[in-house]
């Protein structure tokens, strides 16, 4: 027990309300932590402003929305906000994938606390709130790294200036927060949480090693896995390596008992952290990750191994690779110069230096060795944006650089700065020759200045600090005023150079990764969020929300969706969806049926639908825009114009009027959400679908062989000189493009024309996804009632040309309708890539007779369910029949459904590969389906156990500490437990 000044035993003096306020001295002492948050936040906001990003540039026209942030996260957050305000469910939604488990989306994308900012503004202002959330995350990253680095800032009695080291902390934490990985991957906003969560986990390790307490580490592991389990898993791997390296550095000698005890505590902290996150991880694994059937990196365009030089140049500050073919590692260039000194510092135990060298080597090898690369990505190849773990390398380099700065204690060590600078200068020069798109002229100039001038200033500052106090300055420095030749003055200049290095590197990267870039991944404009493709489009989609006593689906008919996740935002039920947690099985079925799809099954788009599939999936409404036709109408048989939304602005003198017209069409022949199947119909729906043959797949499913009628003969192919077309015996045609450029430097081109004949009204479809290069090809249908082709050098400017195949239209392409008579179909491209070979399939153009389709649909509709009622997590309907049957429900068979008939649980069957079949006896019966994310309740139980365990460990540690504090004075050996100052400071 201790005695206070008031004479009472075991009590602390009560602080007044005034004393609870922050004291000026305390504010000054911790001002660098405030700056560590503010500086990267302000710098990033400034970068956004310089790139025309609104609202940081009040007159800017661009948003932070680009790539995945533009077509995934934005819509997810829009729906997330709706659900939290009572207009949806976080557990399940009917608005995508035909009905999907939404909880894994929440766990994977939406658990960041900064995301809650989106609740404080309307959907219209979502780009603003996401921009502020991004800025705050990067500020938090700087603060987190500063809190971590301050543990190693050194003490005044070792000749260090605390103020200077604090300034270095601010500079290095800023370079970490605004490194290449942060800025280039900023659109993957969920990953940015890793930047501030990593330092907190490392601080948890430090607390375990110095005080033996595990609560901080357990909480840090739990938060990493809750907020972003994907990067959290990477962090856990790194934390394990870091803990081992720091253990050999902290302990004076190895003792087996202590090591096992510490390892046991470390494992316990990890287990508790995992339990805390169980409510998110377990349902995501059972209901999300296990649904994936394939996910590969074909679309990323890069994977290990790559050139070692390509990796090294990305370490330099300002280097940016917009092609994503190299890892994003660089922060400040001077960090690279300082790192080698870490391995020379004698005050750091050799075992620890070796251990961190091994960690650095492991991370570098993971960029080149595929098995290690897979380990760092959770065992799966990323389907885009490779080397996602590179932030760990940036963090490690920052840590090593700061410890080198603090620990250098001899002039001999400083000489290695020059060696390091020369090495990186060679990399810079060589990289400029080999990778000019990564090392741009501005980058080469900036890094040259930093490597020369910055290294000299760093060396001078460290020299003044470590030289003996009584040793005179070198004669070469005799010209320098004495007030400048002081350790503190030189260090201030070095800090300034570090700050310039960090901010300049960030600005150079921002110029290549944010704002108007002229590529598909450039930032979306402000107007694109709420008025693309037209302002009337969102209004039309939002109007098509079914009431609870009706069930239907609606979809944008054309290629003008702002995103394949629009249905989440606007509330209309649809199958169109895009995320890494899509149901792989469902998307394979949609692919087999001809829907547009991604090669890794992460999206499915309504483009590719036919009269058959729209009926099958219960689509009652289709929405078109002025980009579909000049008057906003849809060229589709068996549909009727229901409503037109015209928001076209009044004409102004000298201004071109842009039509803003959206039409809503009612499908005349469609099927209800459920219908009875018996006999051959049930057999057709049960049989596996043919793969890569959507014509045959739909004909089999509906029991209508030959429904897609061949109407065209063999194609006529004209092409540039050198391009060869070789007919195959099976009716296919191979088109080969030369490997070398043409002598006249023009691009290769070709045109494929089919002459066709229709015996009556037909809806015409094209399926030839490999006949032309993706994104560089067009298709068109011409007949007597169609506008003639325009004579243009750029085919994209002729609105009757349809881009095919493309990212969202590589399945069936609906070419429109024809009446009886002749017509032609043309595929063309004026930009054929060198050395490629394309294959035109046999009979790629087919037509559906709407009369025959209607007759089949009428038969199935006669067994349709009635009295349909749905809620946010389920659906119910009544079925009636004279004999037993299986009711097909256009509800995907994702894990989590409970199905009952008349209140009794039944076992369902799977139809068409991924839809629900419910067996029912003869008579009138009520089918009910209710959804609960699999593993949710078990996960909640696990999280509850984790919270109880965390509370128990915290109480035990506090209790033990109190007992030790009480026992120590009685033994006459001082009061309380000794806590290292650097842990608490």
C-alpha cells in the first residue's frame, strides 16, 4: 500500500474537474501525434483537390469513385444505409443474385467504423462521405504508425533529441500512410483499414512482451478480423513473424519456460481475437467463401515471378504502375536509404537484426515465389489487383528506417548511407530505361534530387549526432556557421527533407492514380453517380419495387447500367450482381444459360438474357434509355411500352440537347416466381445443363429442341492484309492476326458478315464471345427497317453498333427483332491485337419465334403459384395441383434456406444447377422459405465466448497486478510494478 501526501493509505487524491482538462504541457508533448493524423489527412485532401476531386476542389467534377469503389462499394454502402434506416435487411436481400446472403457482404466490405459516416448524408452525397472516410482512414494510418514508432524513439540520456525524433515520426508515419499501396489501392476502401489496424496489432505484441498482458493483442486481432478479415489474415501472418523477431530482441537470453509461456499467451490472444470476430468470419466462410467455385488471376494480367528490377523500381518514392503489373511498395525514397543502417546498429541485438532480415526476405520472396504469394493471399490467386499484401513491406521498411535513425551510434555506420544511395540510384537509372511508364521523368528527377541532397543531409545530421562532443568539425565544414553546425539544426533540415520526400512521392503517385486518367479505371465524374446513364433512369428503376404481396423482377435492358449492382441501390429485384462473394454455382448456371459473366464468376449481368430466361427468372419489367434507341424504345418482341420518363432539359440557344428519356416495358409473357413441374418438364429441369452452349442449354431446359432457329449461312470475311481466315470442317472459322505490326503502322482490322433470312417475326441473338477481341469489337443487325450504317472512321460513334464482346456483354447479345425477310449481321473490329487467334463458332446467330415461346410458357404458367407474399428474409406462396409435383422457384439454392410445406420441413432438390425445387403432394399447399445466414448464431455464440474470455483475462491481469503492487512494498523492494517508460509514453 502507498501513502499519499494527504496521509491516507491506499487512496489517490481526487482530481478537480479543471484538472481533468488537457494541460498545455501535455498537449505540446503529444502534438506530434496530432500532426501524425492531421498531416497525411491534409496532404491527401490536397492531392485530391489538385486532381479535381470534389468537394476538396469546390469546382471539381470528379469523385473518388473509381474501379471497384465505383461499381461495388458505392452501391453496397447505398444499400447498407438503406438497411440501417429500415429499408432493407443486412442478413438477406432480394435485390441481387435473385436473392442473396448479404451478411458476408457486410462482413467483407462494410464493417469499417469510418463507413458509418455515410449515414450522415443522403445517397446523393455518398461520394462526399466516402471521400472524407478515405481521408480519415489515411489520417488514422499515420496516427497508428506514430503510436507504434514512438516506442522506439530513444531516450535523451543516449544523446537523442526527443523533439527531432518526434518530427521524424511524423514524417515517416506520413510516408507510410501515403505510400504507393495506399494511394493506388485507395479505391479498395475496405483495405485501407489495414493501415491503422496493423500498428495496433504490433503494439499489442509489444505489450505482451514487456508486461505479459494479452488483452491489447486479443482486441487488435479481433478488430483486424472484424473490420477486414482479408487483410486481417495477412496481418496475423506478419504479427506472428514480428512477435518472434521482437522476442529475441527483448529477452536478454533464451529461456525455454519463458518462451513457451509467452507463446502460449500469444496463441491465447489469437484465439480470443478469432472468437471475437466469429460472428463475422464464420457466416462469411459458410455462406460466402464456400460458394466460390473458381477465382483466378487471368484478368489481373500479372502474377509472380516477375523481373526483379520491376519489383525494385516500385520501392522508389513516386513510382506508380497503373497497369498493376508490379507490387505497390514505395513510400519515401529516403526510407530505403536508411533501412540498411538498421542491420549495422550494435545497440540492437544481432538475433533481432537477423530475424527482421528474414522477415524482409520472406516478404520480398512472396512477391516472386508463387507458393508464398498464395500464402499471403489466403491460398487463392486474386482475380485483379495483385500483390495486395505489399503494405506489410511498406510498414516493415518504415519501422526499420526509424530504428536505424534512432539507433545509429558511429560514423562508420553512417557511411553505409552513401552505399545505399548509390545502389538505389543505379536502380533508378536502370529502371528509367526499362520501365519508363513506371519511372516517369518527373519521378526520376525527384528521386535523383532526394537521393543526392537528401542522403547528404541525413548523413550530416547523423554525423553531428554521433561524433564525439569534443571532436572538432571536419575542415570541409569550417565554412558553415556554428549555429547551423549543431546536431539539432542539421536534424531539423533532415526532417524537412524527409517531409518533402514523403509529400512529393505522394503527389507524384496521385498524378497517376487519381482523377482524370483516360483509362477505364479513372475516377468517375460527380454527375456519373446520380445521373448515369440518365437522371430518369434511377427514377424508373426505383419505381419498380414490388409490394410485399406481389413478387416480380425488373432490370435495365441495355448496357447503360452505371454498375451491375444498381439493383441494390435502387431497390428493384434482379439477378445482376458483382462482388467477390457472388454465388459461383449460380453464376455458372447463368453463364450456361448465356448471361454475361466474368471469367472468375464474380459477376452476372442481365445483358445476355433471352425471352426464355426473362420468363424463367420472373422478369416483368425491362428498363431502357435513349442509348438503346433514339426515342428510348426497346426493340424486343412480346413486350409493351408501359411508361416513359422524360427529364430532357429545355433547349438553350447554341447548346446541343442531350435526350434524357427512360422507358419502362412490361413483358407480356413471363412466369411467376414458382410453377409446378411433372413428367418430362421435371426431367428437363433436373438434367445437367450443357456447358458453353447456351442455345442448347435453354432448348433442353424448356424441352424445345431447335427453338433457337438457324437463319444465316456461312459468313463472308474481309480483313487487312496479313490477317488469315481459315474455315473449319465443323463450320467454324479461325482468324489469325500477324505477330508483327503492319508496314504502314496501321492497326489490323476485319469484318464478318452473315446473310440471313427470317420466315416470320424473330428475336435475334448472337453468341460468339471468342470471335473478336473483348472491348474492341462491334456487332450490328441491318434490315429494311433499320438505319443505314454511318460512314465513320470510329465504329463506336455509330449508335447502331453494339459493343460485343465486352466485360458485361460476353454472353448472348440481343440484336433486336426482325420481321420476315432478309437481313444481315455484321461483326467488325478496327483494332485487332497482334499475334492473337480468334474463333468464330458455327451458327452463332439464331432466332426465337415468340409464338412458340409463348405456347410453352402458357403451359408452365398454368401450374404457377398464387398468393405470393415476401418479406426481407423469405417468401411464401400457394401451389395447387391434381397430382404430386416439384415446384420450381426462381430462388437460388444458396446455403441458409429453410423450406416448409404446410409448416413441415421438407428437403428441396436442385433444378437447373442452382435453383430451388420443392416437392409437394397433390392438393393445395403453402410453401414457405425463410433465410438465416449459415453460421450466424454459432458465430454470435463464439463472439460472446470471446467477449467473456477477454473480460475474464482482463480482470485476472488487473487482479494479479494489484496483488503484486500490494505485496512488493511489504517486502521492502519498492512500490508497484516497474513499467518501461517507452511502453507508456
